[in-house]
C-alpha cells in the first residue's frame, strides 16, 4: 500500500524540476543539524539490571511519559523533569510505539513488550544486553529501525537505559 502511494508521488514529482528542493541550503542545514551520530555498539554496564523498586519505578515513568511539560504525574525519586541547564527533560515515551502491561493509548509501530521476559528472555531468544543495545542505539542490529535512538544521541544516560531494561524485565501484575 505504502509503496503504491510512494510510486504515485514519485510519478507526480517526476514532471517537476526538483533541483530547487534538493539544493536548498536551508534544508541541507536542517538535515545536518538533525543528523544522528553513526550507530554505536554499547556494552551493558555491570549491575545494570536490578530488581530495585526505585529503578523499576523510574523505568516505568520513562517508558510511559514524554517530557517534563506533558508528563502527567511527578517523576519518582532520582528522576527530574528538568535537565541541569533548566530545559525540559525528554523521557522515552516508548508507549507511543509499544504495548506493555498497563499501557494506555499505546501505539503498535513497535512489537508488543508484554510478558517480554517470559516470552523472549527466559526462552533465550533475547537477553538484557540485546535490550540495552536496542534502547541505547536500535540501529546496531537493524540499520533501518523505526525506533528512537536514546543513548547514542545523549537523550538518556546509561542509568536511565538500565532503569528501562530493569522495568521491562521486571515481573508485572
Ligand atoms: C517510534 C517508535 C518507537 C519508539 C518511540 C520506541 N520504539 Fe522500541 N521498537 C520500535 C520498532 C519498530 C522496533 C522493532 C525494530 C527494531 O528492533 O529495531 C522496536 C524494538 C524494540 C525492542 C526489541 C524487541 C525485540 O526483542 O525484538 C525493545 C526492547 C524496545 N523496542 C524498547 C523500547 C523502549 C524501552 C523505548 C522507549 C525508550 C522504545 N522502544 C521506543 C519502535 C519504537
């Protein structure tokens, strides 16, 4: 379906002079500014995955919220809505693309992460290192991933990625 639409647009644009669009210096500057650093491999730090309730609560909050201004409740201890420079901290908003236990209004662009530990980790298909890398920089094993990059671009720090891994791994009601 998408291919058909793309082909339609390409045919339509084929008749137009695209040199203006492609060579627009403004567009090039914007693209450069938004460009991500190259995909990077990460090793999960020691003690990353924990059953500490505080870490799991932070992971849960990061998973279900976007940023300081739009976040619904106060973040749990150890997590701030503001960055050191006073700007709003961006959280993961993973729920925009993933279902998980208790998710409200979730999207389905990404796979359902419900019962992830039971289904994918206990069976040996996935492990915590895979999940750490996926959240840190999803492009490593999937260069075309539609998922957001989190650690490679500084959106999150190592501990926040570990909090997310701990939350997804945790046994939930
Ligand atoms: C824009 C949509 C989007 C957002 C936002 C997003 N993801 Fe994903 N995620 C995906 C897609 C698509 C995949 C499958 C492709 C891939 O593996 O790269 C995926 C894959 C995953 C996987 C691997 C599943 C598996 O075992 O194959 C995990 C774990 C994951 N995401 C966790 C997260 C977490 C945690 C966040 C929030 C920090 C998040 N995702 C945010 C789209 C998204």
